[in-house]
C-alpha cells in the first residue's frame, strides 16, 4: 500500500471545506464514494462538521502554515477490505502521526483501479488550539505501511525511496497521461552514447544527432529538444549527468560553438509509453487529429469570448459618453457635478460587472474545453464502445483481484453496454451494479457481495466467456458462487471439479424438491376434491349420507391436469433404472418383491468380488422380524414440526452432508442426521446454528460420530446458554432438554 501526504503549494488557497467538498463529491457516479466517516466532531452531519472544524482552525491566529493535512491511503490493485479494517488502518496512521485526537473527515473511493481513502485532518488541536506538524512524516508513513501490510496480509510495496523528487514527478506524469516523457526518451535512446563520450565536443555531437542540446541554467545543466523547446534537468535523467559529475569527468563546461552538419538520426515524439501487443498507430493518429481540431476550436472560442468582452466595455463607455454630452448642456452648479459623478460611478460599476462575468465565462469555458490526455481519450473512446481502445487500456492491467471470474482466452469478448457507469485508466469497466468490474479477460467482484450481485456477475461472465468458468477466491466465496448458480439454474459449468460436483448435487436436490412439491400439490388437489364431495353428499334432512360423489367438473379437470403433469414430469426426470441389465439372468420375482420397481440378484453379479456370507445371514434376510427404523422415527419427529422448522432442518442436514461427501477440501465434517425420539439420555451439546431464522440444536451421543439436528423449542436456548460447548445434557423420551447440574442442585435443595 501507499501512504502519501498531498501538500498544498499555496497556503493562502488552503481550505478545509473545499477539500471536504472534493473528497465527498460523487461526480454523478453511484460507486465513487463507498462511505464517509467523521471523527472527533460533535456533529455527524458533514456540513456542520465542516463549520465546527473551520471554527477550530480560526481559534489559532498565530500559525501562518497550512492548517489542513491531506493524507491519501492507496491499496494495490485487487485489494478490497471491509469498512471495519479500513477504519482500523486509518486510526493507526492518524495515531502514528500524532493526530489521534484531532478532528478529521475521511472518504473511501472506489472509482479507480486502486481502492483508496482520502483523509482531511485538522492540524489544530481542538483542546489546546496549537498546530501540530509531524517531523519526518514520510518515515512514519513508510514504517506504518510495512506494519499494516504484514498484519492484514496485503500485497507488499517497496517503501524505500530510490528516486529523486523530480524523477517521481516524471513517473507520475507518464502514468497519468500515458505518454512518454522527454526524460524517459533520452534514457532509452541516448543515455548509453552520452556515457561513452570522453569530452564536451563528443557530448555535443551525440546530443545533436538526437536533435538535443545542453546548456547551463542556474546551478546545473538542462538538456532540451530543439524542435519542441522542452527542457529537463540533466540530473533528473541520471545523477551521473549532474554538473559536479560532468565537470569532474570532462572539465569546465564548453559551450557548443560548432554547427554540426550531420543529419539528426532520432527525434523526440510524444508517443504512448506502454506499447503492448496491440498496434496503437491508428488510434494515436486519431487522437492527435482530434486534439488539433479541439485546440483550434478552443482557441476560436476564447477569441470570440474576448471580443464579446471588449465590445461590452466599449458599449458601456459609449453610453457613458452620451450621458456626459447631455450633462454638458445643463446649467452650471452643484447638480452638474453630481450628474458627472453619478455617470462615472455607474460606468465603473458596469465595467466591474462585465469583467466579473467575463472571468466566470472564461473559467467555465476553460473547464468545459480542457484537452484530454492519451489515457483519458482512450477512456472516452472505450466508454463510447471502441473495443480496440478498451483492449489497449486493459493490457496494462496485470494484477488479479482476490475474487474474480474468468473463462478461456478464446472466449473473451469485450461487451460494453448501458450497464457500464465509468472506465478506469487500466480499462476496468465499473458497472452500475455495485461491486462488479469488467476487466476484459476476467470479471472482478470488488467487495463482499450479496447473492443478487453474484448472480449478475455470473450472467455477465456467461455472456462473455461461455459456459465453462473459472473461479478465483476463498472457500466461502466459491460456495456462494455454487449456491447462486444452482439456485438460478444457470447453464454453466465450473472448471474446478469439486465446485462442479457440488453444483450438480444442489441441482439434483432442487429437482427432488420440485418433484415433491408437485406431488404434494397434486395429492392435495385430489384430497380437497374428495373432501368436497363428502361434504356435499347429504340426504334429504341435510345430513351426510356417507356416499361419495364425483367432484365438480372444474375440480376433476384440475386434479387430472395435475396428475398428468406429475406423470410427465416424473417420466422425464426420474425414469427408473433397470438393474437387471447388469445381472446374468432376468430379475427374480419373489413373493415379497416390490411391484413397479426393477430388481436383480446382487449376489450373482460377476463384476464384484465373491465373498462368503455369514452363517446367520438368512436370519437377517428372509426371516427377519419387524423392527423400528430410525428413518421412520425422525420422520415421525419432523412431521410434528411446522413447515419452517422442517425446511431449516432438512436444508442444514443436506448442506453439511453434501460438503462432507463431495468437497475434497473438507475432511473433518461428521455425518448429520435428523433427530429422532430414540436419541435420549445423556448427550453432548455441540452448538446452535441459525438457518432461515430458525434455531437448530446440534447433539451427539457418546460413542456415535453422527451429529443429530433438533429444532430448538421455546425456552431451550436460555437453558443451553448456561451450558458450554461439549457439555453433557439430558434428553427425555419426548425430546425435552434438562441440564444435569440443574438436576443435581434441585436434588440437593430437596434434601435440605
């Protein structure tokens, strides 16, 4: 991460209110400002907080330096933290600088490739009203950056300065504009030849071949371009080209008194600094033509505005002269002098108003006709639908986000539609839907998103990359992706085997739930029809005669339609398998075989290993007596619950078992079962889970690895709060919970 103090060059122009207005301005973007925080102020309203801080600054009348500290915290591309962590980092930096008790307003911005925080700090202490200026703040900021990167597991950034201030400014200019500077061009084209020079004459000759010159300026040298008249400090290009180093190598400076007749081999031209795989010749030519036309129109607009201003002043002076001519014909006296004075005052006031209006119009024209640099022009073209401009920007985007979706490279299609709100300098299309960015080869999800945002991102990825998708993120993020994809029944597949298997299981569960729901609707329709017939079959005295009559025409039609739909649905999705195709002979038809289901002699399968059966195997097969089954028990238990509790228990059990069986990453999840009444006596309390606003209790019997899920009855949670995890509780045959310690204490009280 980067922590940087942004200084104010002119102290008189410093204003805390203007700074806060800038960092809190949305600029008509939905996603520019994530959140605004006010610290150490009485009011939570930003307007009142500005007035409060301004009043605190006015209390200090002795200090002549800037009373506002503007701190910028920027995080690497792909790093997106929660508000709580961001504010913890903000507090740490402010405390380290000595501004922990000072008033400040901060804003989190999301409109660029890097998440960043602007912090406007009042340097005036609100209690002592003294100004605080931290000593060597750049050292404090770099040390805190290293600590924060280690603690919050952020991408490490080099905090050791290896460049001069002027070199850093050159780098910032190139990153902002996207065009190569004269400094970088000289380093790339001429620096080696300059170092090979042995005297001043050879140095002048080498520079002349590149259409450059060197001369004295102030206490050092500058190297300039003859055609554009651009000049840069020689020491900015390299410290070896400083005046002391060059004079130590070549002796006292000798001016270039010769005119070298040789042709210049190279000339400096402003061209894109980043040249990737995409040829930008045509784009850059269009950019230069548009910029030249723009400059001509801009110059014409300023010329017209200036002429209008001069004409207005001339008109005001002519009107004043006409008034003076009229006054001259009046009689002498005090009235004549008063009239002249009034005319002069009116003219001065009129000229002042014209000048103020001209100044406002000129500033507005300057802002509205500001020429675009190369990167901003590419952003404008990309937002207008220029795919090549978008790809030129996106090839500069190297780092991946921690949460992203991408497909095969062959399926990458740049798709720009009305959903895009803005474009960053690295080609990230920020969608109006909060938290989604289209980076071309991938889709980044920038924050902890809800299911609706995840679904929108999956649909966008499906339209761009096809059906086979790759997911980058932690385990919780991948699980959320799988759940949303299965719930929406999207026709996509995941490249990750575990995720794809989990998705298929969830889809099968949904199909089973739909089948059961359709069956219940059909069954309820038949039951209602029969009940309606019995209720309306009466004798002459109005009493029911117990004779079933046919349902009404509409009801029978509805019932037949539901049954017909269910049969078609069942044939299509749940066609029965034929086990007999794996056996050597046709399936046996015993007395106890189940009708309608295929069966086969499993013992005759040749594919399996042959083993001896137990001696008493028949006691457990043909002559097995009736016994209770846990499945029937939990069915009896769960049928006594309301629908919300049923759904919560089945959802949680299904989810945990599917993770246990199918996700390779998880190995320590026990098998989960629905609680039944046979689970009683001493059991171990394993915790409480909340699913769909329903509280579920997890239980485990001693010697049994299975976890039983039970719906929490009224008052049971308050009892379990007294018992810790892994504690032993008691269950009676009806499933009521009691604490063993409570029983013992009750017995002790009874003995007393």
